[in-house]
């Protein structure tokens, strides 16, 4: 690999930084809302799974007594 000088590196970084396309305010809000919805759904899902396993383990422990 060829080495680049520090000034050439900075120019390349600036060129790449100009290509960045930032999301609009609406896109950012919609993405945030979707993240909150999915996080809530996964939380409820895992709460249900945990409750089922808790019931199974407690039932097995009651049988062992």
C-alpha cells in the first residue's frame, strides 16, 4: 500500500465528508419512533417468554417436593 502524506489524507477526508447525506428531521423522528416501538414490542415479548419459563420452572420445583 502506498503511503499518503498527512495533507493528502486530510484532503481525502474532507472529500469523503462532503459526500455525507444527513437524514432530514422527519426521517430522524420516524426512525426514533420505530426504535421505541420495536424496543417496546421486544420488551413485552421477552417478558412473556420469561413468565412462561418461570411458570415451567416453578411447576417442576413443586413436583420435586
